[in-house]
C-alpha cells in the first residue's frame, strides 16, 4: 500500500501549477469574466500544446496514454486556477464517454482531435429544471436521427461534438449518442449562468444525425458520471484550496482593532474548519483517483464520496473566503468572486450534492445488505 | 498510489489474520474476567508471540514493523472485540516520549513491560487551573540533592488507579515566563505521597482521577529532557496523543448507522430509503473515509521518516464531534425508543447511547475542539497567535482567577 502520488506525478502538479500561474493568472480569469468571448482561446491552445487534453487517451488515438493520477493532478490545478476553458467538458465528459463507451469508428474519428484540442467536446444531459432521469428526458433518437432540446449545456455554444443523453424510441431506454455540431439541425442559444467565465448554451436538435455509443443506456450514463465525478472532485479540491489560501493571506494582511484579523479565534476557527473540509475532500480524492485508475468495484462509492466532499469543501471555502474579506470580498474588483462563482457552477454540473448523497448511500445500503 | 496490498503486505496480512484466528481469547477463557484482566491477558499473549507494539524496535519488545504493517495489523485486530484502551496512553504517548528522551538503560527497563501490558502508564498533565492553558500548571518540583520534591495536584488522569507509572510535567521555576519554568519526569505511581481519588464522570464510570502529590520524591535520573525544557518534551507527547486518540475507540460508525437505518421503519419504509436520512449518512461517510484516508496518507509520510505533524489534529477535531452527532442521529432513527440504554433492549446493545454519553469527554480530552482548531490555524495555516496577557512575564506575576 502506498497513499501518495508518485514523484513524477507531484512534479507534474508543480509544473501545471507554475504553467497556469503564468498563463492563467487572476487577470486572465478577470478578462474572461468581463469579455464576451466564450472562453480563453489562447490558453486553450497553450494547454493543448502541453498535451493535457491527451493525458489518458491511448497513444493509438494520438494521446499520451498516462494514468488518471496524472489527470487528477491536472484537474486539481485547473480548479485552483479557475481556468476559463472547456477542459472539463471536453476531457472528463466527451473524451471519457468515447474512450469508455464509444464504438471504434467514433473513437477513431474524434479522439485524436479531442487529444490535440482541435475539437471541443461536451456532454448534454439536463433538459431544464429538475433531476434528469428516464421519466423526464424527452430528447429522442429514432431511425438514426435525434431531436430534442438540452439545457444547460456547458460549452454548448463552442462544442464541435456533443455526447447527448436521449431516449431510444424503440426501447424507451436512455442512451448516449454522439452528435457532430456542424449540422444545420443543431441550433445554439447562448445561456447566461452565474459563472460568466464559463459559457453555456441551450442546444436544439432538429432531426440531426446521431451515432449511438454502447447500447446499455442507464448503467453507461451512471458509469460516465462516476468517472467525471472523480475528476470534477479534484477540480473542486484545487479550487477549495485556492480559496483557503486567499482567505489566509487576507487574514494576515488585514488589521482590525489594532491587530491582524487572522489572530482572532473567530477567523482562525473558521479557516481551520475550511482546512478540515478541504483535507477530507483531498483524502477522499486519493481513494477516488485510485478507484478510477484501478477500475475498482468500489468506484461508484468512491466517486460519490469525493463528489460530495468536493462540493461541500469548495462551497464552504469560497463562501467563507468572501466572509473573511468582509465588504471588499463582495466587490467586483476583488477576485473572491471567481472562486465563489466557479464553486457553485461545479456543484451543479454532473449532479447536485443531494443526488450524489443518494447515490453514495445506495452503495452503502447495497453492500451492507450483501454482508447481512 | 496503491490502496491494495503488495505481495509482501498480503503475506503479512494473511499471517496476522491466521495468528489472530487461532489466538484471540474467547468463551470460557475470558468468562468472569474484567475488561482490564482481559486486556492484560490479550496484550501478554500478543507480546509473547511478537504481535505487540509491532512498530517498535525488537529491543523494546516490537518487531520493527513498518507503519503500513501496523495499519494492516490494526485492521485485522479490529475485526475482533478485544480491549486495548488501557494501554493507549502508555504505548501511544509515554512510550514515544521515552524513546525520544529517556536513557538507553531506562528504555530497556521500561519499554518491554509497557509493550507486554505488564506495566500500565498514565499521563499527569492537566490541573484544576490549567486545562487548555496547559503551560499554566502549578504543581511544584523543588530540587533536593539527587531528587526532586513534588507538591500539587493533577486532574483528569485516565487510569491513574490501575497505572504503575506516570509521565508528569511540573513547574521547577516560577520566576520565569510560564513555558520556560517547566520540567518533565516519569514516576512510580506507588511513590509515597501520591494519592489517587476517582472522579465520577457523567457516563457513571470512573475512568478519570484526581492525583494529589504531597512531598513526593522523584530521582533526578527520571527527568526527561533538561530542567526548564519540559514544555518542549510535553509537545512531543501531545502530538502523539492527538494521533492516538482520534475517535477514541468507540465502535459507532457509518456501518452501524446503515444497519440501524435498514432495520428501522419510517413512514412505512425502511428509514434508509428516506432522502433526509441518506443525506446525513452520506455526510458522515465523507468524514469517516476522509479521516481514514488522511490517516493512511500520514502513514506514507511516516514511512519516509517524517514525524506526525499538526495536520493530524483534524483526526480528533473532526472525529470527536462526528461521533457525537452520529450517535445522536442513530438515536433519532430509533424515534422515542432512542433513549433506552439497556444492553438487552437497545439496538446494538446500547453502543449508540454509550458513544453519545462518552463523546463530550472525547471532544475535550487531549486538546479541546477549540485548541485543536487553534493548532490547525497557527501551525498548519501559519496564522498569528492571539495576544497573550502572560507573554514574557514571570509566572508568579500572571493574573489568575
């Protein structure tokens, strides 16, 4: 047993942190927040040059063939930097869907381009308010074509490829379909969300050509969400740590009643509580990364655990970061808002805390019943 | 990263499991024994077979096992209901302190019987006027030739009534600032002038004691560290303490909550199907596994020769309130019958009620939640200390009340 990333993986983390500190400083996030551009295209190209989109894609599809430990480390740094690029949509969702469940033809067609970042992929599941499930999904696949409306779709306005959850008209089962967005039947409406640094869209599909991924629908969707949950969890871990670090620095600099506010127990205990939650998320993240890499039978439980822990840590850290800053933290001018927005966005993508709590306890219930 | 055993680790685990299966005392062998007698029987058996304190060097009674092997052993041993808490202070706190500060002769004399359970140790730190502010302790030690004469009072001393030896911090110089006037000793609890009075806790048990010292003589050879260096030595004990206590050996965890929620009905369905119940169980699970894996990570750090650091303070900072909340939640699952504390009638033989009643002590012992939060804030995050009224002034001039 060994409960630490390897030296090479830790070096990669340092390298990623340094790279993003240089190419994605807070000023770049602010530019993305203020501008109408859907994402930081220059940063996307630079990250592609680093090969990060290609991390776990096998060499036969133009990838680097590295492990999920490397990807977890990169995800952590993406979260820390609040990177305004479609990395999670393209890598944790679209690429993963094809890698794990795509047909050979789909993989050959899309993975090399996803790996080099020349194509942006995403995943379209929700159809408006409420938890999507077989009863609520109306997007339908029939006779090779797909129709329906999806919202919100992260990076839906810029994606070249969308993995869509739709019902197979014949079986009425939810399945995954690959849709090339360069078709006239795909219409996109830009969507305003609370995180202006990441773009979203409503996607309308009007009898567009779609190719099914593997047939076994619901378990495939759940498995894809599990995998993505671990990686989103690592983004949340990085984000939560960045917010804690910012709060800590401010608490050291800001004086009230003649001394640093960080010397008051009210602030100390708050930040200790943030640290404790972050630490729980990180430790659960280790197990999640291992379960993902080793294809553990425990993956669903491990993923749900890191997801719940990541949501809780990142929301708490970003909320208390603003609180520690007082009024300045509530201004547009201060950077606290980056973390606050992104944490709330990440808490909703691939399912809410309640959804993952439910999934987590479903696993505990099942394994406990199996023992009894 | 690898959460699975290597081949060597799997072999070690199999060996440990096989030995445990053949040797854990049960049935008639333990009939009529007190928990302490059972604990001594088990500890000695482990010691004789080389399974006690396995991480210690062989010359101290261990087998020089790695931290990972220690975890494997703990995992296997925890599958059995065997007592261990009587030795926690001695083996978990006194022993590491002795290994760091005692002479080779004293290590050879005292560590093996600590490992075998033949001698039990207690910790004499807290006083009525020095709890969280431990360095404000007042028990005096005055030099008299080759010995020191101790007068004063300690409190909250777990197991003093069955302990053979104790580790002790006392004030040797009240004329200097408080941290600088302390010195650390170990002593024979049967020394003349030591008087032990039990304290009845809110659980009804009497695990704690007051310990009074009246002209108790301790040879200078039983001093650990230099005169005036007691605080420094005490910190090395406390760091091990927080790593050792964690959730305090209570068996109430998420698995028990799941069992109860599966069994108890809520609105005509098993409670575990209720979404509010699920949300709470999930949150406890996040804490439980998070602490478990954080502990594993610190083991990997220790395997590389690092000391347990202040990061380990979260084990108790999270673990103790979690025990309190989880046991309260389990009682809520039982609805009105949750209050019944009767081994015959309660679910899980009353373990839930026992945990709830014990939890307040756990949140205080070995550093309160508040002190641990300060440690995390100051020593992990590097935040400044609060201004202290007693800083830099002689102990005798510190305001008291």
